[in-house]
C-alpha cells in the first residue's frame, strides 16, 4: 500500500538534501567531534573545525598533538572512533572512494618511491588515479616542468635532494588537480631556501582556488600561509583564529630601549614610569615599555630621556610572535 | 637557489575515470606490479643476492654433507636440487614482507591508501611482482643445479610444470609474508620475523634429507607439510615417477594457503 503522504515526504527530503549540499558546498572540509584513541593514547579528543572552500587552515601543535591523526582521518586512511568528517561534500567513512578522488595528500615523509624516476612516480600516481596512460604521461611532464624537476625527471628519486623530493611529493599530490589538498608538515626538515620555494608553490595553488589544510610545527609557516589557525594540544583545540587574532590575545607591541650600562637603564626606567609601564628588562641594561599610545609614545619617551641627558644606544620593536601564543597556550616549546 | 613559480595558466585537467569493479582492481594491480618490477630491474643486485644464499646451500649439501647422505634409488644431487628450489622460493617470499614493510616505513602506503585505487592492488601487485621474480630466480637455480651435476629425467613440459609448481608455492607463501610485512615497521624486522617461521618448514622437511632417518616424532610433520609436498611434486615433475597425486597435493596446499591468507592480508591492509 502506498502512503498518500509519501510524495510529500520525498519532496521534503529532496529540499533538505539540497540544503545540506548547499551548506556543505561552501565548506571544503568539515569535521565534527572527531575522536580517535589508540589504546591509552588519546590522539584526538573531540575536534571540530571547518575549512571554507578556497581557504587555508593551519593546524598547529607540538609533536603528538593529534595533527597527523586528523589528516589521516580526513584522507580516509584512518576511521574516527566517533565523530564525522565531510571532505568536498563526501563523508570520509561512508563514501571514502569519493573523498579519495577529491583530495591530494603530501606527507610528512616525502612519500615517493626512491627507485622510480620522478616521471615514473608521477605516472604511477596518475595511473592509480585511473587516468589513461597518455593523460598520466602528459600530466607527469607538465608537473615536472612546473616544479622545476624536468632535468631530473628521468633520474631515480633516491638521487634527489630533500627539497626536490618534497617538490616531487607535492607534485604527486596534484596529479588530478584535487580541489582539496592536505599537507602534513610539508616543509619539515627543509633548509630555509627550499622551504621558501615550497611556500611559494602552496601560495600559488591557493591563489588558484585550492582548499588547503596544512599541519605544521613552524609558526612562521602557519603565519605566512594560513587564513585561519587552529592550535591543538593533547587532542583538543586550545585556540582558534587568524594569526593576528591569536597574537593580539597575547598583548601588544613592546618598545625595547637599550642603554650603555645598568645605571643608565635604571635611570631611564624611573623616568619613563609616568609614560607607561616601563620595566627594566632581564639583562638590566635595557627597558621594555608597551606601545599603548602608538608612535607618539616613542617620541615622548625619547624627548623625556634626552632632557635628562640619557640617549639609548638601541631601539627595538617587539611584536608578539605565534611562538609566544604557542608557549602561553600549551606550555610547551615547539 | 631556484625559485619555483607555479604558472596559473590553465593546464590540462585530466579526467579520472570512476574506477570501481574487478576490472579496475586488475588494472591497479598491474600498475603496482609494474612499479615493483621496475624497482627490481633498477636494483639487479637483489636478483643476484637472491641466488647467493641458495647457491651456498647447494655447494654445502652437494660437496660437504652430500657424501654422507644416501637416498635410495637416485643420486643425491638429483634429490637435493628440487629441495633447494623449494627452499629458494620459500626464502624468496620474505621479499614480499620486506618490500611491504619498507613501503609502510617510508610512508608510501599512506599515500597509496589515500588514492582511489583498489584496496587489493598494493598486495596483489607485490605478490605478482615477487612471483615474476621467482620465475627468474628458479631458472637461475636450475642453471646452477646443472653446473653441479643435476639432471632432469622428464621432458620440457614436465620441467615447466615443475617450475610452475615452484612459483605457485612461492605465490602462496608470499601471502603469509604480506601479512607479516604489514605487521612490522621496517625491512629488518620483517626479515627477523620471517626466519624463525621458515626454519621449521624448510629444514624439518624432505627438502635436504629423507624424513625416514629423522626421529619418529618429527617424521609426521616432515612428511605432511607444504615444503615437503612442493619438493615431492617438483621431484616428480623433474625426475619422473608417479606425478599426478603429488602435483595435486602441493597445489592444494598452495591454493589453500593463498585462499585463506589473501583475504586476511587485504583486510589487514585496509585496517592499517
């Protein structure tokens, strides 16, 4: 017997589904209450976040904070104990295959086959992504060219430098132009120049509209690349915001004035008490004062000191860094 | 320092095909087989190393112990070599464990598990490549056998069947070692785990000596286990005598091991 309300129910379902898809469409990644325990180790203790399409989320945290576990869940490599994650509109548990078609993963350990050449590595990934032989071949050559690996393309990857391997690893993640890119500590262990190279590449991908989730221990990296940052520690989110929001929670810019000796510094600290909470720094030859009144504070301070015959030898501006944020939030140094 | 600039110009946007079903599983397996064989081709020393150890066994048993071992009805070298072939395939299967453990340790499995490829293809491609490799290793060992006096007494077709039985046996053991390879974290650990498992199979068998001279409690095991069954079948194929039954028993062992362990290993891979 057919329920006379069935067509209505179907219609409501359809509308609901459409609405679902719409809200999901603006979020390339959404994770809800992810929990993952390995025996006694609580890698994730209920982590929720969303990454709007075309933006970069930085997942920041010390070793063992649960960053890699989150990436492994989002890439369908690991199933969460509880919680739900949707990537590019597909559920990681119920539709892992569609998720895998939507993502590129570049890992902590440049996951390239050392015995294959750069070209063969890309060819293999293309084939396993079910590109035709010719499409995989064309794409491999294209990527080698983009990543400045053409000259090394026919050399086994074991002859590559660390930076070249990372570039090849990242190129392998891009074979199918995935809309969502997951980068697990993409520049760990790289020299500054190679790191800068890789940052430029990632920034360009983002400019092209790719959504990126990036885990890192380098605060500079998150600061530089991420639109939003989540700080996780012991499997929990301890802070969230843009880099500047996170920094501003920590306080203000400080002016540091350095003097020739402790006597001068002490005198200056006494003089400047009225202008702001100037304090003698640990080294006893410089004083630090918060820049509450903007640049005028510096002018007033220097005038006051000049009147008393005190001339600082150095002047520094100290911005709070993400390191400060990190230390204050997790109590751990990176 | 080179700066890497990624052009924003539109590049070819390759269209990936859906990739479900058995046909794609076969294609993915072939792609992985190609990858593994390329590695073997690129490091040919490994193939040479693969025959060094069995060759030492050949020399040891042929010239050191052989004089004290008598096998009724045939020369010892004829008895010995099929046993050596089986031993070679058994120890060769360790490569499956080492290869997978290394892929796992280097993070390659993580990437492969994030690709829309068939879940069975990583293991299937490994086992298929190792079986192909076994064909070459067995042929090399046949040549070494000839050099020390081993002679086949049947025809080419039967010898080929013997080689096939060896490869089938290696294929079966590869599934056991696939499971071991996925359970450890590096090649050395895989190697260490493999030897104690293989020793009772290979040495407490009829591969080198007649079980009739072993203590009674050992004879039952030595006669009825996969290594002995394979050695019996290969001897029959290469030396003559009643063959059908021995080939069937060894095939049953090999297929049985593969049918039970392949799904277990793939399941393990899915849940890494």
